[in-house]
C-alpha cells in the first residue's frame, strides 16, 4: 500500500461573499501524477495555494507529506516545489545563473554542479550561458521546471504548466512530467486541458463549483459514462466527453 503524499478533508475557502471551495476532499498517492481538472475559476489555483502554504483555508484540513499546512508550514515548504502558470525565471540572468542562484538560496553544496546536472537533464546545456530573455516559451518552461527541481523536492506542484505554450513545448513538458513520476517524485498538476490529464495522470479529480464531483483513474471515470455502440464496435468515451457529461455542460471550457 502506497503512502499518501497529500490528504485533504473538507477544505473550504471564501473570498468576501464568494465561496470558492465548498468542502473539497481528495488524496494523492506518493510517486503518482495527480491531475486536478476544472474550468477557469473552478478553484484549482486556490487549492494549490492552500497546499503550498501561500493561503490559509477557512475550514477543513490539509496535510502534505504528513505535515499540516497550517501548523507545520516550514516542514511542508521543505518537501515541496511550486511552478506557477507564469515562468518565474530571472530574464537578466543566464539559464545557468538562474539555477546557481536557487541552489545557493537552498544552501546546497556545489551549486554549479547542481546547475550543470539540471541543465543537462532538461536539454538546456547548449543554451546555459544565454540570457533567459532569449529563450523560447518551451525553453523557458523547461528552465522553470529545472528551478523547481533544485534540491530534489519530494512533491512538485505544477499549476497549469502548459498554458500559453505551443504544441511542441507542451509535449516537451509532458515528457518531463512523466520522467519525474518515473523517478518517484509525486506530481500535483492542475490543468484545464483534458488531453493533458488523459496523457499524464494516474488519478484525476474534477473540481466543479467548489466541490470534487468525480475522481479516480481514467478507467474509473470512463465507467461513469456509458460507452456508445458505433456499428457494433464499442467506442470508448474521451475524457472531454466524460468531463462534459459529469459537469452537465454542452460546451467545452
């Protein structure tokens, strides 16, 4: 039985009069890719902010790597890394300098070696001494994820990591996520791209109007949706069809 990397029970959060989270429950297994799927404004980033100690919930509990996000935030921060929707790279610095800076901030031994290893892993060695401002969108995202990997965190949060990327850069990012999971890192991914969740996730949870309305493996979710018979051949529903069926919408997000 795998350990639980994240446990969330009854999470609620309001902004003034607007209740964004209305009692969210889910668990994430260690070493898995977990996708939180939902439309824009569904509350995905709010969940990430609570789990990464950037925001306090109004009620409910959340533990990350066994530590409570409210009472043990320092322990949580030491175990995690967060990559947001917008690349957090310093554009004046080179790729290598960005990584060395983060390695020093994390008090790691031999920051230059750490930087070189991650540049190689992300396929950025040739661009290591160019300013990050000259990088393409895909290269910048790879550097951003490399910065997240400094110090080998046990759990990585990727908040809509492929928003605004071209298809080639998106596929590159998917490859990196798969490699992370294969290496035993737990990946918590938020996305509004159904195909992304279908490609990457071991577990998928659908957040809609402040609640998790369905969760499980892709196979589990497919069972919720009756498969259509097309000329006597069973047609498997896509995640898009499942999502729209579950949230009761006709149009895609």
